């Protein structure tokens, strides 16, 4: 707690205030203890992702991608940064931002850095909808079975690709397919590497019937050790970087763990009728449910309520037997909500990390072009899922 940033203290304050209105009564020590046991494995994902980030930054393919990004012209640089963040961020998460920020020319002005930061965060956050390497997917798997969870990622791959393609052209008027091809060339060094890693994780999880969270925590350290076993100097460097990341990213662990504890207590109360006290969710048409979930998560996140809390409540409600809706689509609605909720919120650690690395005020990133992007993505992404639910 002593190492947290000022923004994190603000987020924690908001979490406590919001939980005051969500709890019927103050949780008992037993409830807090059970919530802590539940959260431990999720807290374990963050150190693992720090390890992955530290290892990835040592790889030659990553360094080559950095060089290709820094050589992009101004016309297609935003597209290149967004696409690269979308693909590499699927494994590295916020660890992709140090790589991208290091590729920005040092003499860049504030407007250019802001546009590049917005593009980078659009790319990284939108990979949530199809990647198993995020806390969002692990949270969803609490309520959605393994089969439908993995099926949702296939749907997310389609939706994420559509979002990236449309947003890249819509927000870069001078972009054409020739320039887009040059931007895609930045992915050439890392594409094969990412496909292999993703394939191993998915195969391991399906074969041993593990959640993606368990598979990532178990497999990734082993893969990193095998890869660098012949170069102990790099292993030492990775260990050092991981320890430093743990100190600088301690905000992630404290805030996500606290938010998940609050969400766990809310949804595991013996009397959950208060969830329906404010609104009769059974009156919501099935089509609108898929818009309601991401849009609610998005708006609440803009108001500084972490997606962990909103998604936990919404998944508890709509994954129950009362609602006859496709669970793979429900999972995808949750992932879209997590994407939009972390993409444009002043309280989002994704925005804060990006702000620090690109030297752009977090308010300018959170309330720039991306705030319109997240609203539209919540509505149209949810509408696509609603249509799929009608067809299926």
C-alpha cells in the first residue's frame, strides 16, 4: 500500500465508496477471508504477466519490431502502432507499451504522442476480446464453462479484427491499403512466435481441462525457462526486470485484487435479492442484454467503477438459469465491456500506464477520441452479439 501511486489511492477510495452502496451490510471477517482465498490465483496472474513482459523485451523479434515501428512514416504510424499493440498486446498486455513508447521518435510533439498513445491503447485493449492472457477472461471463466469460454474467443477474434480494421481506417483518413500493408509488416518478426505460444497455451488448457488462467500461470514460466536455458545472463536480466516490474506495477495487484474481493463478496451474499431490487432484469429483451452489458461496464468505468465489479455483478445475473441466452456470446459481451471499460477511463491502469510512458496527461488520453470509440464499440459490438443470439 505504501508504494501505490496517487491515482491508485483515488481508485481505491472510489472502490470503497461504491462498495458502501453495493453492500447490504459490512462483510464479516469470514467473508473477507473467503474473498481473499478466491482472489489469490488472480493476483498470481499479474506477476506471471510481468515475467512474460520482461522475457519478451529480451527477444530479438521484439527488438526488430521496434525498429520497424520507428521507421514508419507519419501517415501510417498510428495504424502501425495500433495493429502491433493489438497483436503483441494479446500476450504482453500493458507490457507492450514500453516497447511501443521506445519506438516513438524522441523529438515528437505532444499532439503526435497523444495520437500514438490513443492508437496504442486502442490496439492493446481491444485484444482483450480474443486473448486468454487477460484477467478479464479468467474472471469470465468463473461463470462460463470452458467450452463456451474458448468458443467466445473465436467470436472475439472476428469482432476484434473488424474493430481494428474499421477503427484504423476511420481514424486515419490518409491511410490506404498500401500503407496498411507497410504497417502490417511490423508484425512479421513476432507473428510466428505469438502463434506458437498461443497454440501451446490453448492446447495445454483444453487437453488437461484447465482454465486459461491456470494454464498461463503454469506453462509460461516453463516456456521462458526452456527458451533462455542456454543463456543464463538473459535469465538473470529477466529476473531483475520482473522484480522491478513488480515494484512499479504493484498498483495492478492491489487494485484488481481489491476490486475482485468486493465483487466476490457482493455476488456470494446469502441474500442476493437486492441485485434485482433496483431493476427487473427479466424485462430486458435478449437482444438488448448484449448491448446492456458492455455499455454498462463502459459507462461505469468512465465513472471510475472498475470493470471487475460491474462484470461480476452482470455475469452473476445473466449467467443464471433465468436467462436463456448463449453463454459464449455472454462471455464475449463481458470481454467487450472489459475492453471498453479499460480503454477510456481516467481510473484505468491501462490509461495511467500509457500516460506515463508516452508523457501525455491521462485526461487527454481518457477523454480524447477513444471515448467516442468505446461508446460506439459497446453498442455495435453488443448489437452483433445480439443478432448472433437470434440466429443461433
